[in-house]
C-alpha cells in the first residue's frame, strides 16, 4: 500500500490522448507482471545489469534485484487512500500545500482500469 512512483496528466490531455495513456499504463503494468514471472524477471534483470550496471558483479546485482523487485507494485491502480497519503506527505515537506479536498475532484483510476 505504499505509493512509490506515479504519473500524472492534465484532464484535457487525457481526454485528447486517452489511447496513448492507456498504452503507457499497459506497458507499466506489463513490467510489474513480468517481475512476478521468474523467467521474464531473470531476463530483465540480466539485460538491465548488462546495460546499466556492468561494473556490478552479476551475483551481487541478482541479490539486489531480488530485494528491490519484492517491493514493486502489483498494479498500476491507486486507491483513494494512497492518493490521500501522497497529499499528506507532500504537505508535510512542501511550502506549496495541496488542499486535500481536491482529491475527489481530480483523482481517477479510469486509465489504470482500462490498462488492466
């Protein structure tokens, strides 16, 4: 239930570009799904290690990968509680406060639902 990474878009852009947004969300969802399939996860791990972290020994990278992928979300969907947590966190550390009452006006999972 801990929100770690997210993407946001303006409503007008989403209305014009819904297909792009759905395909993007599907790609992110596919990556989450792949992390839970051992063969795909191993293939992704090896490609990422080779391409971006060639100086880390493969055995060490494999151990780090295992630890990190355990915390990956299962879905691109967010619930309202998660969004409220983001607002609360931002308001604790930012000078620019977010009015929590706007959550219901702007929060939607429509793209994520279509991607699933």
